[in-house]
């Protein structure tokens, strides 16, 4: 089962960048096709360039990339990272950095099918081994190799005291 269908089956809303193409467009389609909800947050200047998804449950148009990331962060209860490029890395490192600073306790799960993110996992471990991050910071991100392990990993992720909000958006 893919991520979009899994989220729909569990009643979890997908919150993502709003594009209708690429891997995340496929995830959004799968969620919608399975009766789920998908919310896209996209800057106005990318709406045409990225061919914004025409059939989302909700599309939020913002002015800047910074506003996009903030809105996606605010509307998400957890983060699932699929294979991607520089934008994916930038979004991942921002939420990871915020988590290590104690600005949030939202779970972060990296889906590493086929070993795509194995070098990233090694890099994070190397940062800790080099003394540039606390070993506990590795607890802020979980690596899984199968979609079926995403929600259990999210539920098992250590959280700050008092964080009891029910997971209903990823």
C-alpha cells in the first residue's frame, strides 16, 4: 500500500506543496482516489509553473516559499519524507532543526525504500560522531523502509511532555 492510500485509509489528511505532478502529485492522487483528503499549499508564482493540482480538497495560495513552509508546518502533525531533491532536503532540515531546538515535537519519518536516503542517515550519524550534534538528536527522526511502518514510527516517536494532540494530518 502506498502512502496516499494509507493516509486515506487511516483518515489522515495529506498536507503538501500543492503540485499536480511528480511523486507528491501521485501521493495526492492516491489519497484522493482512496476517499482521503489532500491539502496543497503553493506559492502563487509556482501555481502555473508546477501545474497546481486541480482536484485537491483544499488549495492554499501563498506569496512566498517561506510562507508555504510555515503553513505546511502549522497544518501538519507529523512529517513523512519521500525521495526528493533539494527542496525536500531543505524542508526536512528545517523541521529537524526546529525539533532539535525544541520548537516543536512533531514526528519526522523518512521513507527509505531502495536505500535512497541511506547516505542521509549516514551523514546524520557522522554529524553526531563528529560532535556537532547531540546523540539524542538522532531520536528526532526515524528511518523506515516500508510505507506500512510510517504510522507506527510516527506513533512511537519521542515527544515533549504534554504533547497529546491526536494525529490526523501528515
